[in-house]
C-alpha cells in the first residue's frame, strides 16, 4: 500500500492550525525535510509518519491522505 498526499488539503490543514512546515515537523517529531518533501509531493509518508501528521494536525487520515493498493500479483496465463 502506498500513501499519497492531497497537497492542497495538507497545506490547508497545516495553515489552519497556524503551523509552518518547521513547526509541524517539530510537533510531529519528524524532520522538516520530510514535511517539505511530502507537501511538495516529492516523497510519500510512511504509515507511521502519516499518523503522526494527522494526530498533530487533528485531522482524519482521509482528510489529507489517500492509500493506493499496489498488487504485484502475476496475471493468469491463458
């Protein structure tokens, strides 16, 4: 499963709380670089990082993130 970010919703949630990227990172116990990369769609968060961000911003996972299931199954042959 890959976690993707809704960039607009992520930034709106952060700004609504009055947090800079650095402040969010500090309060969520994550690096500023990670928060910046997530917000700029350069990196996807791990499930643990996504939970920390949601808890810190006081939002639900579905408010700022979405999950994509990746199946690496072999296709049946005819």
